[in-house]
C-alpha cells in the first residue's frame, strides 16, 4: 500500500521539510545525509522513488546516479534529482545520466509532491 | 759685369723653366706614368733642399769664421741617412701606412689624433721656420745687391728693404702657384719634387763650377790652396769637441724634424726602397757640396779685400775675377737653394697650419660643419694659400726686425734647435709604446718655451724683445733664470746651453709625464701601429690596376652586393667603357663608383678600406680600421636592438599568454565561486520556502508551527551571515579594509575571543588551556580583526575537534618583531591532502549540519591576516589540528600588507 521514498539529502532542514510534505501525502519516507554510503542504503531500502541531492558530502549525486543506472536491478528506479543549479546544461546532464525528473532548489511544495506522485505511477 | 735687368730677366726665365718642368711632371703623374719621376735619384735630389742658401753661401762664411765646424751641418744628416735602416725606414713606413701629411700630422696621429699636439707642433715649426725663411730672403736680397753694386762689400741698390719685399712677394706667388694648384689627397706634389730636383742639380753644378774655378782659375791647384789654408786663420781655429758633438746632433735631429725635410723625405716618398739609394747618394751629394767650401773661403780671404762679406765669397770671387757668367751661375745656384727651401717649407707649413689650425677652427666656428665636399676643398685651398702668404710675411717681418745683420749660419742653427724640440715626441712615439699624448704635449711645450727664452728671443739682440739687462742679470734679478745661464750653468756656449736645457727638460718632462699618465684607446692603438710599424708587410698589397684586379674587385663586390647586382653593375660599367663582358677597366672613376656602391651596403669607411686592399699603394690606416670598427659596432648594436626587440616581443607574448591563462583560471574560479554562492544561497532559501508554505497549512499543530518558524529564523540568520561573510571577504581581498589600528594587550584579545566563541553552542564540554602570563604582549594592530581570527579558530576547534574530551591549547610568544599565537587541539587533525585547501573559499570538509557555515571562515582569516601584515598557517604534525597566527607587533600604517601564503 504505502509508496516508499528514499531521500538522500545532507541539509537537515531541507530533508525535514520534504519528509513532512511526503509523509502528509501518504509516503513512507526514509532519509540519508551522506553520499559515500548512499548506494548501500538504496540497495537495502529498495524504495519506489528516489530523491537525490546533487551536492552531497562524500560522493556526488550524479556519481551515485551513474552507478545506479549501471546496476540492472536499479536501472528502472525513478529518480528525482534535486539541484541548486538551474541552468539548462545541468538539466541536460542530469537527463543524460538517467534522472527521471530534475528539480531546482528552492522548489514549491506542491510541485515536488506532484512530481513524486507522477513518478510513482509510471 | 752683368746688368741688373738681365739678372732679373734670367731669374724670371729660370722660374719659367721650373714651372715648365713642374707642369710636365704633374701631367705625367696624372696620366699614371710616373716612371722616372719616381726614381730614387729624383728622391735623393729632392732631399737636397736640406742645403739652403745658408749652405750655399753660408758654409763658406762659416768656414771663414769658424774653420771646419761647418762640416757638422753635413755630418748629422749623413749619419742619419747611413743609419736609415734604424730610423728613416720606420718613419717612411709609418708615414705611408698612416697617410701622414706633415710632421704635425705624424705626431698628432701617434698621440691619439690629438689636435692640440698638432697645433703645438705647428706652432713650433712655424716659429722656428720664420728666421730660416728670413735667412733665404736675406741671401737672395744680398746676392741681388752684390750684382747691382759689383763690389764685394755689397749694397748699392737704393732700397734693400724694397728688394726683400719684392723677393718675398715673388716667392709667395711662386709657392702658391706651385704648391696649391690642386689638392691631392695624399699631399704629394710631383711637380714640385721634380722642380726642386732640377734646382738641386743647378746648385751643385754652380758650387762645383765656382770651386773648380777658384782652385784652378784663381789659385794654382790643390797645392796652392793647401799652402794658403795653412797661412789663413782657418788653420788656427781650434776644434771644440762640445760644439762638434752638439752641432752634429742638432743637425741630425733637424733632418728628421724640419717640416720641409719631412715633406720630401716621408710625405713625398713613393717607394721605401728609395731610401737605400739615398743613404749613399745623399751623403755623396753633401760631400760634393762641401768639397770646395774651404778652398773658396781660403782663396776669398786671401784675395778679396779686407771686410768683404765671407757669406758672399761664392758670388764675389767670380765677379772680382770678371767671370760674369760664372757669377750668374753661382747666383742661380744660390737662388735655387733659397727658392727650393722656401717653396717646400711654405708648402709643408701651410699644410700644417691649414690642417691643424685653420680648418678645425673654421669648421668649429661654422655651425653644422661642412655641407658639401666642394665646401671643404675650397676652404682648404684658400687656407693653404693664405697660410703660405702669412708664413712668408712672417719671414719678411723677421728679416726687417733683425735688420738683416746676423750671420747666416747662426740663424740657421737657432731654427735647428727649435725644430729639434719635436725629436723626443717623435722618437718616443715610434719606439716607445708607453709614450702618451699628455707627456708629448708637456715635453713639446716645455722644450719650446725654454728654446724661446734661452735662444730665440735673445737672438734679436739687445734691442729685441729681451732687454740687455734681463739677459745679464735674469728676470727680477733672479740669477739662475738668466736666459744664457739657466740654473746657474754659466760659461757654456749659448747654443749648446740652449740645446742642452731645452732638449733635456723636454725629454725629461715627456718621459716623466708619460710614465704617470695613461693613453686613451685610440692612442694605445696608434702607439701599437707606430711602434710595430713593420709587423705588416706592405709588399703584399702591391696590386697593379690591370684585368686581374677587376676580377678580384668583382669577386669582392659579389660577396657584398650579391652576385646578380655586382655582375649587373660591372657589366653596365664595362658597357659604358665600350667593353664586352663583366670586366671594365679599373679606372679611378670606376673604382670611385664601386666604392660608393659598396659604401651603400657596408658603410663608407669599410668600403674604402676594402677598395684600398686592391688599389695601388694605398694602405688601410688605423683610422680607417677604427671607422670600420665603429660601423661594425653600429651594425652590431642595431642587430642587438633587433634581437632585444624580438626577445621583448616573445616575452610580451608569453606574458599575454600567462595573463590569458590566468584570466581563464579566474573565469573558471569565478564560475565555480558563483556556483558555490548560488548553492549556499539556495540551500537556506529552499528550507525557508518549504517551511513557509508548510506554515500556510491551517491544520498544522501549534508545536510544529513553532518549530518550523524557528527553522525559518535560523536559516534566515544563516543567509544573512553568508552575505556578511561574502562582503567581508570581498573587501578584505581587495585590501580596501579600513583598519582601526590601536594599542592592545594580546591577553585581552585572546580573552575576548575565547569568551565570544564559548557563548554559543555550549552543549559540549570543551577545555581551553592558556598560559596567561606569557600572553601579556602589547600589540599595535586592528584588535577587532585579530579577535575575529581568534574567534574563528576557537570555534572551529569547538566544532570540529573529534576527541572524546576536546581540548584546545593556546600559546603565545614574541619572536623578533612578531607575535606568534598557536591554537592546537587534541583531535585527529586535518588530513594531509586537505591541509592546503582549508584556507580556500567554501572549503568545508565536514557536512553542513555540523559546520553551520558556508566554509568561508578560514578564507576570511587568511585575508584578515594579510591585511594585518601577518600570516595564518596550518601546523602539521601537532597531534590535533594546529593553526599558527603570526602578526607584527606594530602594524605600519603605510606598510603594504604582505601576501598571505
């Protein structure tokens, strides 16, 4: 029943806000704040949707995404990339590596909830 | 008896003959067919201008007055010519290789082309020659008088002075016409040389004829002459060894230093080997000239009435015997002696006066110097002519002042001693490399002044320039300054006295000053060229202007102009001469054109030197080489400049490239920085936006509302602090900080920092160790900024020290003009690879949650320390994280803060 979302985000306040929003929308939310062991957490949690921050301590979000797409068991996992960068190049790069959705900080609350809902349906 | 008018007519005819000979010789020389003109016999005969009217007439008078002493005048030159290998050969070699134009030119050229020395030598020569020229005027005038009166005593013409004036005027005209018809670059006068050679024959023939007539016509052969000699006072004259030695020496010096002798011997010399012939032929000539002197004197004394002037025996004896034609021949001999001497002396002196006095003076007076070549040529010719007239005028004035009374021989000897003053500078110049121009100038001047004072001025007699009283008691009664008894040397023959003092003071000062002065570069080079004149064999340059030479010139020209251009030039020149092929006749005109062409490529001096290598008899002088060197120097400088320019260009390009790289780097850094800032700004804004939207939900529980509001508050503060830090950093980096410098106690500053850092986040136990007493160091700096750095370090330790019981040790001490403060904690420290990054902007090592800052703290610290003239550095190997702050005890307000590392 409950859709599971894993949140990889090092900023505690941002993570807290997203957790609040998604929990309210009926998601089961897990979160993690470090890049270096993020892959282990993803494989353990096996979420329906992944929210991935680009700038993480330890390891870059793009790097994690690349490994994830290379893994057959995780290649189809919908991933929402959160970035502080808003230029088209950044969007293109994210799409190329395999992001399902790209969202720039700061984002609207309704926006991120709607995006995750849509991603979970497909 | 010869009528006076016929005498004048014969004189004019003789002069015309001389002109004709001179003209013909000049024409031959111009056509390049010197042939016999340049024979050693002509050269030897031209040397006979040594025998002037003084010798022709005066030797007899000398013998009548002083016995055989007159022979010394022949002995000196004989010795010099016999020993030609030693001295004359070298002089001639130098004269030719240096293209010397006069003795003044030789001396000035040796001493670094010093015009001062040229002027000194010119002055000495002119002053010494003036009485000598007066002597010639006197002898010609006297001989005219003898003819006019027909008496052995002499004078019957109405005005002696007027005759002398006519003679002087005539000689001036004669000399100008002879000597300055045109201007030869090498100062050679083939026509003049030919004419004086003819005159040499005339005077020898005349004297020998008179001698033969006297011995066999008047007396009864040698036996009778010998008998008369024993009976005459000549036999009673004692030999004075001092005078003999002195006079032989001074006449030997004179043949080397008399300007006219230098002119014929060195300047007019066309072949060095002529000296070998002259070395025996000229002494032979002198011997023949002196052969009949004693017989004429003895016979004259015994046959002519008491009181007859012995200086005129050569004329009066034939006249008295009614031999008009012989007397006429004798007169022509005397006339020849006088004219040849005056002509050559005037030419030589005029060359010196015009080259060393008039031309330099005129050129320096005229701004901008000569404008066209014709300019100088006209000037030189004019100045020569004026100089000749002036020199003869001086001679005439001397003649008038001295009253024409002094015995001929004594005037000649005064002149000899005068020009002998040039000898030390000349000999020193060609044999001693250490001789310097200053030494030569001092020696010449000293000798000249002593000569003037002790011999020349007193020669005017008691009514002359020096009063009888001065001569007797010395100036101002100073005994040792008496002109005829210098330094108390009394009782010496006046001539010997003057010779001794003038030459010894001259040579002494010359040597002494030379030893203490140093020659200039040109002087050193010239000294070398003079002293080692024989190091270069001029025979190797003996090219003749033939077809072979044109080939050589073409090869040389190709090397300089390139094959195509050189061949084109030669071909067109050959065509212009009506010849086929590449080899034109090497006419002077062609060579001149070629030289101009080459000059365009390599410079005038170099071109000249190159052409000279191939031209007949022309040698490359040191001056030429200097000019070549200077041209080469200019070319070198030019190419060095070019090289420097291209090097500079390369350097500029490199700098531009470096600047470009730097700009690229900066651009990348700026992008990264902006991206960082963007990230750092967006992060709190993301939280603020999310939570403020969440707060819009009316169903939110009150405690959640409160919590989220406080998050928004914290993030806003974080945002503000970030902006503050960025602005602070920007100001610090641009060194535009307004520093508030004042005296403070370091202890208070550390105290303030510890307190400020401890006031926030006191959740963790954190121990700070300080050594309070050692902290009491006064410091003059911006205290608030320094405290800011301290706060940063203390709070960093509080935040990041990962020890179980975190501790921070702060220690301070003074080292020299600086204060060192160390902050060492007991954590695990900063990884080595990160140590060099920590002072960069946004170099946050741990996660944001813990840091709570944007990673600008240490970057700001680094900038602050740079502004305070201090440094902040990470101290590796201290166990935990360790930072060292170094700050000057006194911050100089104007001091440019040193760059932080």
